[in-house]
């Protein structure tokens, strides 16, 4: 969808639908009041009838409002005026987008961004765009006859009153669109089934992304090359599958040549059956989402390129399937990682760390400022945090705090868990340098402890997105997380968070 800024007099906005807000207890926003005045109290009259209270998310379409240049007025409840803030901006933007889509208007103007909150207009505009796109997202690529809306919403004007358009505001729009598109890409890659979204498919999608921007450079390492590099751990996982593993490298050069990059490493397990340590059948389909870390890396790099952020970022996506067959990893097998450290595979279902460790070793060659890995790594993380926050573990407090702050600010939150040395002994092995599982307790932390043995050379953080990357049940589908968190972190690093 297209978003554009609208300024001037609200009563003169020529549009199929003008969206105005009303707070709790029928208290009109400035925009609603202006329309009310201009229509000689048409809105007050309707509100008096009591059908519309102004509760958060409440929606009412009105026709034939006299005096204004619009065909319809959509009232949106904003809830408590005191509590109005960025959270309400997000939820009302989503409610509005859905209502407009269902009302078959193809163009509308929303006066919600004008409403004052304890936030900059830039931030409100950015979040409005992200939340609207999120709400309008549909995945119907695999339906033979997708339900078509003959009159889909194509244009949303964002009315900002008498304010002048500034570079800062234009930038917010650009960023909002870029982040929204990055989230959409991550969602779609996640929702695609494992028989379509294979490691080769992910590699092709990265190449397609590369064709969109001169600042993106794509390279795909094949198994032969990985073997020569000594990536015995990564390759051991793909051995049980007929789909060849890929190591996807996406370089975005938006900053000065000498500035050290942020390296993002995303788990790209396109289907995780568990291998010989086979998973139970229930909900196993959801293991197509085991590449959501990788998808978030593609989405974040797409956003960087679209917003032309002045920063260098490298995306690494080790991509593989984890399936059982005659050549698959067996419990007890010992493999040698690229770092030289040996690993006793006590559970073939703990495969994420096996592909990540070699990618994390490979990350060193980019001379990174920081490395952040993103992975649907442990079921234990869902037990600990549910779907409300990603698990965060780090060997650097500044990096951890920056990521926590980016999570708060983007509404895509993370929560830190400890990475104390005391947990390391859970990975002791009688036969190799380490085991790939850490026993009963603290599964999310011991998984991170495993990765920590490969990330000593740089500042590193690990995001466990097992609980946040997708929703189960009736709303089953990818969330696109943590693209908002990651892009927010990068935007802040560029000092462009206005
Ligand atoms: N991809 C899974 C983690 C996962 C499971 C994410 C369910 C979301 C929902 C990962 O590869 C895995 O299987 N982890 C094991 C580790 C265990 C064997 C130590 C797990 O969490 O059970
Ligand atoms: Mn697994
Ligand atoms: Zn997995």
C-alpha cells in the first residue's frame, strides 16, 4: 500500500473516507471536533445517541456528514486520553486498516497521526505505517483461489494538520515503509512451507534481494566450499537431507568503507524434524518456521537497503534441513566444527547450535563491531517467556542494553537471561570438547552457552525467538519478529531515531 502525507485544513480533505478519533466517554479529538463544527454538530448528535463510546479499537462508519469534502467519516475509538500513547497508535492503526480494507474504499485519509501523544510525530507516523501493513498482511500464495477483494485499500493519506512537511517527517515515512516491507518479507518466507522454502529457495530470495539495490552484495557458499572451510558441524546437520545446505552471505554497504559492520546471523533451518532424535508428530508442521531467524536477517537487510541507512551490515544465514535418513547424524556422533572444537551430538534435535556455531566462526572474517544471532533455538524459551518477549543473552552489557531498549521502543521486546560461566559445565562431554545439549535445566541458557564458545572474539548477543517468531492456533502465522527490534537498533546506531 502507498502512504502519503496530507496537510492543510481537515474539512477540505477530498477523500472517500476520513478517519478521525474519539476518546473514551465520547470525547472528540481535535480532528473530530473540526469536522463536528463544520457539520454543525453532526458528530455530536450521533455520539449523543450513545452507539459509540470511544473505547479503544471501536469503529463506526458514518455517511452523509454535511459540509466536509469527504464521502465518509470513520470514527475510531482511542480509549483513555490519559493512557493514549504509542501502544494505542499501533492498535488503532491496525483496527483502521482492517476496517478500511473491509469497507471496500480504495483510498482514505487518516487524521490519527495528528493526535498528540508523548511521542514525536515522526515516531507516530512510522509506527502507523508498520502497524497498518502488519494488519493488512495476508498469506494466500498457496491457495488455488485466493479470496480477492475487488476494491483493496491502495492509498492511505496521513493527515498532519497545518504542520509543514520536513525532511525528518519524510524520513519517518521512508523508514516506516522500509521496516514494514522487511517484516512482510520475513513473514512470507516464514509462512511458505518447507517443500517450497528450501535452503536453495532462501538463497534465491537473497539473490533476488541483491538485484534490488546496488549496495547489496550476495554470495552463497555451497557444501563443497563449506567442507573446504572445515564446517563439519554445519554439514553434519544437512547430511540427513537431500536438499543441499547453503551459507547465504548478504553484505549491505551503506556506511563508510572503513566502518566495522554489524553482523547478523540467522538460523535458517527450513524444516526441523529433529533428525534421528525425531520430534513427536503434534504440531510438527510448525517446524517450517525454524528458518525465521534467517528470514528476519533477510527482512532486516531489505529494510536497511530500502531506507538507505548509512551503516554497514552483513547478514549470514546458514540454511539446512534436519531430517532422519541413513546418513543423518546419530546420537553419539562426534563432529569437528570450523573453530577446531569437537562436539558430541547427544541429541540430533539440538541442530540449530550446530549450524550456527560454524556461521559464528565464519563471522570473524568480516571484522565485526558486534555480532547478533537470531534463532528459533529452544522450546525452553517458550516455557520461560511465552510469545511476549524474545530471549536475549549476551557477552556484552552495552550491546544487551541497546537491544533491550530497541525492543521496548519498537514494541518487539526482548528479555535478558544470564549467561554465567556456572552453566557451562552442563555441556561437559566424556568424549569430545563439548556436548550439544545441556541436560534438564536452563535449556535456553545452555544453548546460548554452547554458542558463547564460538563468539569469544567479538561483542555478541543471541536472540532466542522460539516463542516470538510465529503464532500457533487459529491465528497460525509468522510475526516477522524481530525485524522491528533489529531495524530499530540499526536506526539508533545511525542516530536517525527521531
Ligand atoms: N527448533 C527447535 C526449537 C523449537 C521447538 C522452537 C519448538 C520452537 C518450538 C530446536 O531445534 C530444538 O529442537 N531444540 C530442542 C533442544 C533440545 C533437544 C536440547 C528443544 O528445544 O527441545
Ligand atoms: Mn531441533
Ligand atoms: Zn530447530
